[in-house]
C-alpha cells in the first residue's frame, strides 16, 4: 500500500499524498501555495475564469511556490433550452429581492483549455465528462497529466480508455458539484466513497485519488487502505485563513453535522452538496419550482446577488459531509496534522 502511495507521490512531486480540491471561487493562490509548500498539490478551479485570469493566478502561485499544481475545468454539458423552467425559477427568486444587471457571456471553454495548456501545470483535471482525445494528446506532449473525476466505475473506465493518468473517485459525501457525466443522473448516482474506491481500484490500471468526506487522518488512512494512491480534500480547507471564504459560509461549517448538508441545484442548476441554509431549503418546499438548467440558473442567482436581496446566501455554501472536522487553522498545519494522523494509523 505505502509503495503505491510513494510511487504516486514521486511521479507528481509530492511529499504528502494530499491534493487540494479545485474549488472554483474558493481557491486563492495563497491556499494553493500553503498546501503545496506543506508537501501536497495546490489547485484552482477555473470554470469561471477567462484566459487572462488563469494566467495571472498561475503566475501568482509560481511566484511563491515551485510545488505541484492542478488546474480543473468542467466539461460543458449539451445546452438545454427550457424557457419555462427559467421563467419559473426567475419568478421564485423574486421572493429573495430584486435582480441586478445581467452579466455578459461567460468564458469560452476552448480558450480556457488553451490557457491551461500554456500554463503547464502538473495536471489538468476535469469534472462532468471527458476531454477531447486531441487535447489529451497535447497535454501529454507537454508532460501535463490528466486527472478525470468519476462517480461510477463506468465513468472511470471511460476516462481510463480516453487517456486519463489518474481517476478522482468522487463519493457522494463530497461538497460542491457532483461530477456525473450525465447531469440528469446526478440524483441517482449516490455511491459512497468507502464503496467507490475499492470498486475503482479493483478494475483500473491507473491510480485512484479518493475525494469526498475526507477531513482528517482517519479518512486519509481509510482511503489509502481501500486502494487509493492519494486523497483530494476540499471542505477541510474552507475555514483556513488562506481560503478567505465569505464569513457566513465559513461560520456555517463549524460543527455542522453530516445531515446538515443536502444535495441541491439551488445555486447553479447542477447538483451539488451544500449547507442546508434557509435559501437552499426554500427550493425543497412543495410549491418550489425546479431550478433552471445550468448555466442559466447560475446566471439568475448571479443577477439577484448583484441586486437587492434578502435571504439569498451571499456565497454558495458548499460543504461535504465531514464539514464538522474542518478547523480554523493555517492550511499548512491542516496538511501536516492530517498526514501525521494517517501515518500513525497506517503504521
């Protein structure tokens, strides 16, 4: 087991088999630097970033660390034209105030891919699907690995066949968006990490990175014992000073029980696990409409946040089921503490 972990760490320049989860909007360079300097892999989720922002973020990271780095992108869904759902969601949002100005078009996926290629991170990772084979080849030509997120064995095997160098096994405990390739299958795909990791490890040739509900050394030791070569951790970093998330979001994580998180489409239209805030639970009321599809729903929530609101969360309160284990301490200390606990257990 430890030989498997050591092989992964050696290949990707790690001293500790801990990867920062690429949480879009909650991955400032300071957090990635702290994780990388502690021996792990820093990360940034760039789904909302234009090429110039991607380049600037990487430059800031590299000015402070020579450690390994992961950049993550969503593979776009097929567009969904659902004007009735959009109108219903817009009407429901009016209970939370009045909207502001609509934002312009978002970043272009192809341009983001070129920016990631130019940045030459240690790895490009994906969620929600697979990369084009030509682009995978271009990554490999530059020595950039591809980590593909999967929530089932079928997705993982498809990623391996498409050239993924490692598969991120995302259990249903994970905070943030659920990475199912089919957006409509997200509610039905609820495999826990303790079942998913050995299922993938027993059938894949490439390494498995465990993600979902891991926030202390016990979770790390369990994931590695089950067959993972490394772990990916997100929620455990959200209360660190380097993450600098909205105070209300950070406060909502303190001693949050697992049942205090719920799967929801209330923030973006794509299913994700979040704190059960009054805003989130409002969308579960019997008279609530279905949220609009992604990305239309995300755009609507953004408009309301730019307007005058009451009761709408100022930030998306994403949280995994182990949020209560997150501590308000420096990120480097989180990495060191978690790995020390795991090594003691594995010994």
